[in-house]
């Protein structure tokens, strides 16, 4: 009686082993498929990142062509030129009465406000990498929450560099201004100066 019982048990164990090995083969094959799909997705993400960088650089070049290079102070745009660049990126509302002029309007800033404009610092060293993998709106949202108030694009640029943000365009302050001007999360409170639209909600969320 013991021998047939042992043979039946051995047969069932062998069958279970075969099923386990078959299941493992199927799972291993599925894992290889998923890894192959992951590699494909990573390649597509890298391609999208490259295209996005090229598009941003092209936008900056187009905006730079609007702003006269001879009017840049130390290679950086003034507030009036930032306003002109943003007006080029935002369609004017109908009936605004804006005169047709091939040259962007450069209204002079009041002299008393000039000293209040933050200076773009040269050779800013990254103090961290917290902005390295973020977009401009994401990084600026964090900055404005921490600041508790509005910031000029020059100061935003300085702090983004300190946080490890990598700019690709030739006019990064214009890139910042245009990006924030197009995003409904932000509002322009003064020439070249932005704040969060939902300041109270942002403070509570932080």
C-alpha cells in the first residue's frame, strides 16, 4: 500500500514542479517584454526632451530677433524689452487700439524704479540640484511659495541657477518671463515681476 501511495505523491509533485517551471518561463518572458517596452518608453522620453529643448531654443531665437541686440544691457534684456517679448508671445485682444508698429514699444521705466530691479549675477554656482529635473513653472512655483511674495525674473533666474536648473536658450530671462506669462498659475504684478495667482491656496498647500 505504501508503494502506490508514494508513487502517486511523487507523480503529483513532479506535475506541480513542471507547472511551476512553466509558469516561471511565462513570467520571465513577460518580464523581458516589459523591460523591452520600458527601454522603448525611455528612448521616446529622451526624444521628447530633446525636441522640447530645441523648441524652447527656437522660441528664444525668435524672441531675440524681435529685441534689438544693441539695446541689451550687458547682454540681458531690460524690463521694457521683456514686456515687448511677452506681448509678442500673447495675442492682443480685439479692439485694444494698439498701434501698428514694426518695432516693439519700449516705454522708458521711471528712473526711481531702476535701482529696485535685481541684478543678474554672473557665475552663479549651483548650491543644490532640487530644480534640475523640473520645468520653469514647477521650479518658480516652489520659489514663490518660499518667498511669500512676487519676484522679478532676474532674481528668479539667479535662484533657479542656484537650485541647479539648466537653461538652454541664449536669453534665459526671456524664457522665464514668457513661460510665466503664458501660464495661468502666475500673474504679472509689475514689469518683469510675477507672483502666484492663488497665493492663499499655495500658502496653505505648502
